[in-house]
């Protein structure tokens, strides 16, 4: 049945190593930042980052020190880019504004969640409700 196949696919995804998830997340961020020819819409890139990063984070265990360290690096570097606390040659996110409140709040919630080692599944509405609402509302 379709439900059984979907369930099996989700189970297999949850078995990905933290290193594989880190590689996928890194590739996603690089593609969304520099793939304007493949995905020219800033709106689509922003929502793909929001939901895609969230989906990958759902596969991480917030109690895993490697996963937490990765999240901390992504959050700190992303906030530094967003708030222009980096050298001028480092670009801002192409799909965000300088001092972007939405990106900042999203990142701070994720940081706090991993710092407190809470179950990441509870963040699923944050990861998917906003992008889904924005797409439907567009």
C-alpha cells in the first residue's frame, strides 16, 4: 500500500547518518544561495530553504553532539551573514533581507531547541506551516 511504502521511506530516511544529513543540508544551502539560474524565484528559494532545511533537521537527533555542533555552526554563520557581521566579500542570503527578522527568529528557535536538546519533531509546524501558508496565500 502507499501508506506502507511512505512509512518505509521515512524509516529509511531516519537511518541516514548525521554526516550524510550535514552533507545534504550543506548542498541544499549552496544550491539555494548560488543556484539562481536553476531557481530564479527568491520566494521559491526562501520557502525551499525554510522547508528543506526543516525536513533535514527533522532527521537529526538534538541529543547528538555532532548534530548540535552542526546546527550551532549553521545558525551562527547564517545570523552573521544576515546581520552583516562578516567581511563584505561574504554575501547575504540572496532570498533574505539584511537584518531579516523572519530568518533570525527561525534560526534562534532552532538554536534554542537543539541547545535544550528537545525533540526536533515538535518543530515540524515551524518548518512546514509558514512555507505552506505562504505558497497557498500567494
